[in-house]
């Protein structure tokens, strides 16, 4: 069955961030991910992972001024030097945390900029990051996100992201497939996952509408998990949802999959 990891940005958010590692282990998770580690000393994060026997599955490259509404800078002209500094910082953290994959958020497309210039900027930055990360033994992921939650987000469909990956031309650039985002934008989940399976480096989930836990919305997750398992996916699936009634109360959906692990 798929391996599920906890997204600590959203789960256990009633706790201080560093205490969420302990809570994730107690809930039965073997891995964690979160948006960014950069506000915390590396040693503190390493200690929490080691104390709980957790795998650091994923975190993102630095994504600009998050508090001001930026959601990545990879497509933004004039920010390439900042992007490259962020790649170096991300590698430093990832190596210390033994994290073998990093996600790149493309960013929100600014108005009035030639689309060709945005695309060229994104391709150049991804080519740089893919090469730097490959040298460090880390995979680079690229994630399309829905434009309902993130209006103007540059990458918003799976086929669009795959075309960018093809144009970058690196063997170290993979699709991060978020079931929730792609249900909002295009549906057709099972056939799309099958089509791109050998190029998907990581998956994430939430239900729709509301971005709650599996079972709170319209997505048939028991079918989808069985489908993914039969296809032979062996990566992690990040639980990146907003618990409807608190994290622990909303973990009932996970119990059968934890109990069935060999």
C-alpha cells in the first residue's frame, strides 16, 4: 500500500511546530514534509527527526516573500540570483536532514510580462536547479497548483507541467502530483496518474471541496489508493490537508492503511 507522510504545515497545527514531529510519530506516520525549514536551526530539526525515527520526505525551495503573498519566484524575471541563492540554502538543509527531494514552486505570474519571458525564466531556473541538485544527490520536483486557491499561479495543469519538464530536458526533474490541486483543475485523476506514473516523484492529497481529509469530500480515495497501489507507485503520499475537526480526530481514514502495512 502507499506510504503516507504528514504535512506538518497543516497537520497538528494546534501544536508548536517542533512539537508536531512527536505528534506525527505517535499518530503512526513514518515521514514528514512541510513548506519550509529555513526559520529553524538545522540542528533542532535533525534532532526531532532522529528522536522520532522520521524520514524527512520533502520541503520546498525558498519561495520569495511568503507573508507578502509570493508563492515561488522561479518564473519571475529579475529574481534569478535570489533563486540561485535559495537553491544553495535548500541543498544545505536537505543534506543535513537527509531529504532526497525538493519541490520548486513556480510562482504567480505577474501581470503585464511577456508570457515567453516568464517561460524562459522558469526554464533557465529549473535547468540550473536540476543540475545543482543532481550533483548533491537530490531530486527536483515541479508542482502545478490550482488557480482557485492560488489565482494566477503559473503552472496549473499536469500536462502544462510535463511540457515544461520536457523542455528543461533534465533527467533530474520530476512531477509532484497533488491530487487536490488537479481535481480542482482537471479531474481525470486515475488515468492521469497512470499516464505520468514513471515521471511522478511525489504525490500529495486532500479532498475537494474544502481541502479536508480523505472522506470529507467528493474524491473516491479508497478506489484511488487501490489504483495507485496496483500501478506500482512506491513513493510517498503527503497528507497536505486542513483537518476538519482537528488532526487527531480526522485520522480515522488513515488507520486501515497503517494497520495493513507489512
